[in-house]
């Protein structure tokens, strides 16, 4: 089949990694796969070099920009429409909000017979104002009329889209966001070296996060929980992986709390370093207010690191409450802190949960399985 994947930008991020792995796997299966993206990257880093090595073709569309710009949007639709007509793809598969709306419209105008869209996270969500949510919902409902099938990275995405009246349930297929599971495994030697690089004692309990230092990623809730955790578990240390515009604000708050020596900031790190970093953790905490399927939860589970997360979106589909980790009510920093303290104090429980978490995630979230399921979906659509 001739397949095009379209995404707004190829930064290092969950949706982008999912898309590149999909293109790599489908190309390896013998399909002609073209990856189309806008030119923008970001401080997170770029996946363009990997995409250029592994896809049949890559196309930069300079008019496909992240920020809203009506003139650029019109150019983008024309540019994409021309590409789709020239290549005559059997399937156009879009990702992310901007590329999802413009890409599906251009594919419809170009007469592409099969148009697929992946919901990595709802474009309208609880973190937005009422007007923004209403506009995105309207646009998504319109784009659904041009869509042959939806892929949801978690069942929660299907439930939210159906409840919002975006499309009928029969159009949705859940295909878990695939990981390179072979990269994630427990290694005590790496654990020791990571602790040394952070200047954290080997016997400390390390609670880690992997998320941008940015509002809605949950750091405000973690800061509320930190005093109680450190009082009840003095051996606890925290490693925050990532960077963002709110870093200095969080540093200032840690100083005010007298906890600046308890939190280590790694800054941005390349994806290749994440498996090693996870080995340095005893617990992963995820307090984000909006997600699709949080990939960090899966990656931690594969490394036998139990998770404490807010009970939001796709998190319950990764974490089995009380078995492979804990789920706290959305926005409840007190319960989040209690669950973290419970794990900090119980080594046996951490080990047991971590082992069960790896078993649960190893097959379900493998990128090869994701590619197989995408291949079957395309074959069914193309007939």
C-alpha cells in the first residue's frame, strides 16, 4: 500500500515517537510510507534524522505550522492537497490537532479513499477555557465527516470522543501506543551509576518524573505534596526529567519550602537516555492534568518501576490500581502524597508491583504489535 502519515511537527514527544515507529514498522513490512510534517522542531529535540533514515520518503511542508495563522492554513491545505494528488496514496493517516484537521480536509479534497486519524490526546480538554473547547469540538466534528476510521491510543480517547458526539463508536479502534520494549529493562549496575551522576545516595528512595516543566504537567500538585512526603520519608529524593518555561518558578517554590536540596533537575535529555534514567528511579509519579496514553508510565512499568498517577485519561489502562501501582483522584495532592509515602516505606511492595507492571505491559505496548494492528486496519479499509 501507499501510505502517508501527517503530523504537525517532529519534536521528541509521545505522539511523534509513535508516528515514527509506525512509519518504520510499516516500511519494514514492504509498504511505501511517506512521512509529512511541518518544519518546526523545539527545545525537546528533533526526530527528523531518524525519520529520514527509516521511511520510504519524508516531505517537509513549510506552511504546516503549530501556531494558528489563517493565511498559512490556507497555503497548507493547498500544499497537502497537491502532495496527496501527486502521490495517490491508498491511506492518509493524520496525527495531532493541527495536522489532523488540515490534513484530513486536504485528503478529502484530493479524493483520498481512506483517511485515518489517531487521537493521541483530545484536542479539547479540561485544561482549556470554554470557548477554546467549543471551537476545537466543532472543528473535530467537522473533520470527522472526512474520516474513514479513528485510532485511539487508549479506550479513554474513544469514550471521550463518542461522549462529545465527534463520531459513531463503530469508527474507533484502540491501538495502544507502541514502545521499543526491548530497550527498557531493570539493570542494577545502571541504577548505581545513575545515582552517582545525580549525587544521590544509593540507599535513597528516588521518586522521578518525566514531563515538561510547564503548567498542566502536575508540578504544582507535586509541590503541594512534597513537604508531607519528605517529613514522613526523609530518605526520599526527587528527580525531575525535562525542562520548560516554568522551571524557575518551581525552583523558587522549592527554595521557599526549603526543599531545593531534595530535587535534582536533569534538564532535557535525549530519548536514548530515558531507559537508563528510569533505572535510577524507585517510583515514577505522574501528576499531569491531561494526557492520552502516558508513555512514561509504560516505560517505567517495563523497567519494573511502580507508578503513582492521577486517575486521568489513559493512566488506568496502564496502571492497575493497587497491583502495579496506585491511582489518586484527579488533582488530589494529599492522596497522591499518601500513596507515594506508602511506596517509599515499603521496599517489598515496590518490587512486587514493579515485576507485575513489566509483565502487564511487555506485550500489550510493544511497537511491533502496534504496527501489526495498523497494518490490519489499513488492509480492511483498502479491501
